[in-house]
């Protein structure tokens, strides 16, 4: 009777400890529990009474709990080996009772009892494998979410910093001209650099939001107007801004409008320095929201415009994710137009 009690105690301890206290030692505990069970089964010489059957049932429950954990958690090759070991240990354990009953049981009944225990162990292995697949799917989902967050941060950094850094470069170039107002140029550079630092701070807050909780970074239509106003102050072009009353659009709609305007104006600075007019228009297009940025700068080929960076490609992915459409290309007789339409 002592071996039965010992084997049951080890199985129960491993099941509870592996689940709550010592998960890193789960495999070692499972080896001890299954190994001890096989040894006890091989060495047991009776009696096959009700007390022995009760201890066997308790031990079997503990072994099944260990088995589902040891299939779910370790690496695949170890999980497979432990699954086979556990099925053998559980499936053979009824021999302790069947071989030592008085009067002896028919061989068919002993085989049937072992088959039932083996089926239970196999079912538990299936449950462990299913839970393992759920864990892997969860890990993939977390990895995908982190990747999307990194891509979002990269897009935001491109939008925020490229816009301000381009303004600094252009202001510095303008300051080198003899007729330039040096004080005004330095003031513009200072303001652009300050906004660039604010953008970096915003990016850092986005990084911290992954562990510290959500951060409200939703853009507003007022911010879109401010972007256009700052562009007008640092550009030689005549800038017209037309933003219609959109009511209360969803935050992702406003964020898309903001992103399109920032990217398009950044491209105007970089690729259309000769532009004399720039139009920024946000309006309803039926049930959709349309945002358009057009300039009359010297026409360049589509390839030259798009080779400047990955901004338009990322912008297209952003708009497409919202079931919208983005077009960007030259206009006749000169200029370039970026237009996005997003359903509400």
C-alpha cells in the first residue's frame, strides 16, 4: 500500500506544483511522477482491493493533470516524448488492480480497463495539444500586434519628423540668402525644432503606451488647420485651406486626413520648391470624406516623386486599411495632386 500512496502523492504534488508553484520544473516532476508510476505498476504485488482502486483513481487524476500541462508548455520534441511516456504510465497503471483481484479477472477485462485508461490519457494529450495551439495563436497575435505598433510608430515618426525637419532645412537654405531676414529665419528654425522635439516626445509616449496603457493621440481638424498654417508661414507659395464641417467623424477618419495633409505638404516642400499655389481641401464626397492637396509646381515624373521615400506607400496602406482609396499623380499642365477618399 505504501508504494501506491507514494506514487499518488508524487503525481498530485507534480500536478499542483507544475500549475501554480514550480512551472519551470514541470518536466522534471513529470519524469519522476510517470517513472515512479511505471515502477510501482511493475513491482506491485497486491492486494487488488477497493482501497488500492481508490488510490489508483486519485493518482490517475493527478497524472492526467500533469500530462495536459507537460504537453502544453515545453518545446515540441519534449512534449511529444512526455506524451508517450505519460500514456504508457497511465495506460498500464490498472494492471495493479486487474492482476491481483480475488478471484482473478479475465484477461479481456484487464485489457479493456487498460484501454479505457489509455483512451483517457490520449484524450488529455489531445486537450493539451489544443491548448498548445491556442497559446501559439495567442503568441502570433501578440507578435502581429507588436509589429503593427512598430509600423505605426515608424509611419508617425515619418509624418511628424520629416515634415518639421524639411521645414528646418528649407529655412536654413533661405537664411543663406543676402536679402533674408535672419531673425525671422532663426525664429522659424527654432519653432520647427521645438515641434520636432515634441514629435519625438510623442513617439516615446507611444512606445511607453505598450506597457503603461493607452495614450490618446487622436488628431483633430484644428491640428490639420495648424499644419497648413505653419506650412504657409514657411512657404513662398500662396496656400489655400478649405476644411468643411464634417460633423463628428470617427477618430481614424480625422487621423487619416491629418496624415494625408502632412505627407502631401512634406512632399511639396521636398519635390515642388517652385510651386506658387497650394490647395488643401477637406470636404464631404457623398457619404465619404475626401481630402485633396494640390500644387502647381514643376511637373516631375511619377517615379521621381515617389522615389523620395516610403511616405506615399505607407499612406496608401493606411487608407486601404480603412477601405478607402488614395491617388497621387501629376496634373495638367503642371503640378501634383494627392487625393484620398475614406468611407465614413
